[in-house]
C-alpha cells in the first residue's frame, strides 16, 4: 500500500518515514484514532516501508519483488492479528490464521472499514470477537521463527483493545523485549481499554479525524462525484472516510438506525400516561434485541451521537452539526429543544450503561426495555 493512497495525516506520514530513514524504528508502537481516520492503511504502508527497504517517503524504489507481495497483503514477514469469533466455518479455537482470506478481502474492499464491517464479513454479527490466548500463542510462535527475507518482521494487531487479559499477559514480555528486528504495531480506537502495562511499553501516535477537504477530494477521485455532492457527504461523515463511502452507496447502517431511533423517540414521547405507547416501546425493544450484539452497540453509539447533535443545535452551535435526518416529518431542529442541560448527562449515562451491559452478554430485551422506560422520563425534563 502506497503512502499516497492513505488519506491526510501528512505529519504522521513524514514522522514514520523519517524514523525509518534515520534508523530509529520503535519496536512497539500504538496507533490510536477514531473510526475511518486511516490507522490501518497507514500501519500497512509503514510496514511495507520497513520490510521492503523503501526510501524517499514512498513505497517504491526499494525491493520491487517485496513491494509486489504487498499488493495482496501476502508478505511472509508481515503478520496480522485481529478480533475473531467462531462461525459456520470455524467451530472452536478461532484465530486470525483461519480467516486470512476474509481479512484480505476487507483490506482490498474496505481498508477504512470498522469492526462492524469485519463482523458482517465473518458472519458473526451476533457474537463479540476477541483476541484471545490462542491468538497470543500463535503470535509467540510466528515471531520466534527467523525472518523469511532476513530483515525485519512486523506484527500488526488491529483493534488491540479487543485483546483479553490472558492474551495481553501472554504477550507482555514479548512486546517489552521482542526478538531482534521485530516491530509490533498495535491499532486501537480506544486506548483506555488496553491494559496499562502494554500501553506504557508502546510509543503512541494519535490520529485525528480526516478533514472535510481531504474526504471531499478522495470522494471526487474515487467515485467521480460532483464537488457539491462530495462536500455534502464529507460534511455528513464527520471525519470518517468509511462512513463517507457508505453514504455514497446509500449503504450506511445509519439509515436503518435513524428509523429505529425516530420510532423509539416518538413512542417515548407518547408513553407518558399512554399504555399503548408502552407496548410499542416493549415491541421495539424485542425487535432490536433480535439483532446481533455488535449491531445493538453500534445503534446505541449512534443514539449518543444523535442526542449530542440535537444538544449542539439547541445551544446554537449549528456549525458543529453535521447530521441530516432523512425520516419523513422528523426534523432535528424540532427535536433539539427537548435535549438540554437538565437531561443530556443522564441520557448519555443510561446509553453508556446499556452498551456496557450488552457487551457483557446481558439480556438485550430487558436492557433495552429498561432504557426505553427511563428515556420516557428523561425526555420530559425541562431545561432549568
């Protein structure tokens, strides 16, 4: 993957290539950034720059046969680890090596994709993937072997926050003192979920969301969109190129999420003193509970974002509002006055608690019904 194919983040590109050119490669690095900002493509481009002895800030001019191996992500000294779960193909002890075909498909089709896209591709939407102790044993085994081409070995761990405690403890010593010419690149969206002992041993690079201009130019180049349409999508994507691509194809899960959210909000408003609306909320909870846990978590994160956008609009910070509702007869500006300083913290807290309990395999129907009943009370709180 060429650095020129990664979007924005120019200062980080320069830092990474210069560190290689100057022979100052840190043995353990942590790339942290929000979804769609390009941590994964950048990590792969960086690994290629190291392994193929490329120069002048781009992935060419070095070992051409090595660069060719990166075309389909099959370089023998580049190792991947990522969250996995059992599916129709692998019934027990799943590890990344079982899913390399699907992984290369994701990298080719959606290099800016998120965990939700990955689970959909694996067909494990109703399960929560993890990087477990079996994976850690595979990593130790792979890195104990000599480099295939006699140079560096790179271990790229995507969504490192999904590493469970057993796996993290197993890898701790290896990350602290890796074999000679071995580089760990950990990629995460939420570094707080990675245990401190691993974080403290990594050099951390923080990626920022992509600018509207960068996303707009990428959409014009890759999808031949008109300037005005590309700018509108770039604004709606909020620095997330993966979301921008979904919006181009009208394939964004946000469209379905908005339908669920609007029905939920309308039912919650009616529910005060209305028994039939309570039944609607229970039916809604049952419907959402039938979806996979990852879908439920994604939806609740969407709800947090929706409430935040309404609050910004209510307090006249419209320049920060990027969301455009598509549901008939529902306008964000009409909903915004109901989200204020008296209820936003409690609403956010209840949504985060629901995500926490769903992550820990709580009964989704009970969690969502409880959340719905609390929402009926909180939405009617007047601003102080």
